[in-house]
């Protein structure tokens, strides 16, 4: 197996995004699409539930990529925060400004209908990406992940500094697993994903993928069987059995590191998709759920529905990237980072 390069990370983000779109479209038997049934089981719906592993993949790749970008050097806590938030918030705020007013003006999704009460403090928390940290969903329910990733970023410098201490990192990993089983106010957004984030950091720090010698046909066959078994077990669990997603995520990463993707056209397509994953994560729920649900689901065929949402999302993301160039969003990023 090999360590993941930046291109590999983008490709895996592309794969994760495809899983995310499929999961959101089909994890619920909502009657809006024609499922493929075997007995009483809807195959498309069941696959959609399993694809919730996409969140664990994004989180693992974040932890892994952050450690690799630090290259085992000392980091400034404040400098790290400025750099990461500078990359996160300008895009978030731009998409917020593009889609939230449109929802209020054209689609009847008023602030009152979303927040119900305490509108101003909830609005401020939502704008700061922290709605889910206060245990409520914001204007876009998918933005719960903003609270998750912000909190993980806040913890990163402290975890990073003890990565070389195996006793400390074992304690952190054990603590993160324990946290996943308890409702602790203030930690809810990262309850199920802190251990995934730490696992990504550990894999990067100790080059675990490179150390795993899956270099014989028997070992490769065993890896495939283990991955298939994990998918099957996950399909038997309930939708929110997120703790198991960390294990499934590790096997997906291991399988990619072992086998890779050989077709160049496929790598390029997934790399392109991965580069747009942040944009699409932030706005796709507006398209398929809040604003254009009837249009997206109108074909009823799952393949056409999925392809339509993916194509529309990529097209919109390309436009958003052009808007970023026009408004020179890098100026805002530099302003936040203090450069």
C-alpha cells in the first residue's frame, strides 16, 4: 500500500461526494423514487443508508491531510486557526449569501419558518457555522457539518502536539471512543467523528498505510472480503450507527491505497469532482430538498435522479468558482488569515 498524495485525497473526496449525494437522495424511502426491491427490501434505499460512511471519509481525510500538510513541524495554534478558517468561511459565507436570500424571496423559506424562535441569536450562530454546536439545525440542515469541522479544527493543534506520545494518543483515542457513547453537551457535533479525525491524524503521522504490507494475492483477497463484510454488516445496522462508519472508512481507505484507480479518465473525473466537493456540500441540499425537490425527483429513476443532481451541482459549483474569481475572494481569505 502507499501513502495518500494530494491528488489521491482529492480523488477520495470526489468518491465521498458521490456517496454523499446518493445517501441524501435515497437513504429514506420517501416515495419520490422507484426503488429496486428484493422481497420487502429496497436495494437503493439500503445502499443509500450505507453510504452515510461519506461523512467519516471526509473527516478522516481532513485529519490525514492536515497532519501531512504540517510535515511533522511545529505549528502556531493561532496561525493554524487563521489559515484554516480563512479557507472555510469565505466560501461558506458566499454560498450563504447566494442561497439563503433566494430561499426567503423566491421559495418561501423564511427565517421564522426555519428558526421558529430566538431568530437573531440562531441566525448569528448559523452565519458562524455553529448552529449544530448549540444543538439545532440551521437554515440548511446539512450545515451541521460546519460545526463538526470547526470544532475538530479547534482541537487539532492540541492533538497534533501529542501525536508522538503513544500513551497520550492512546488516551485521546480511548476518550474519543467513550465520548461517542454519551450525550455530552457542547461536544454533540463531534460525538461520532472525533475518533475518525484522530484516526486520520494517526495514519498520517505513522505512515500506517505504507507500513501495511498487502502485497500478495491472498492478502489482497482478504482485504476485499473484509471490506465486503464491513459493507454487509453496516447494511444490517440502523442508519445512525455512525461508530461503525469509522471501521468501514478505514477499509475503504486501505482498499484505495492498495488497489488505487487505474483508469486515467476516472481519476481526472473524480479529482475534478473532489475539487468542487466543498462547494457542493454547502449548497446541494438547497437543490434536491428545499427548492427543486419535485424537479430533481420527477424522473423517479434513481440513476437519472442521481446523475441530474450531480450534473446540476457541478455546473453550479463551476459558476460559483467564477464568482469567486470576479469578487477576488482570496482577498477575504488573506484578510481573515492576517496576511
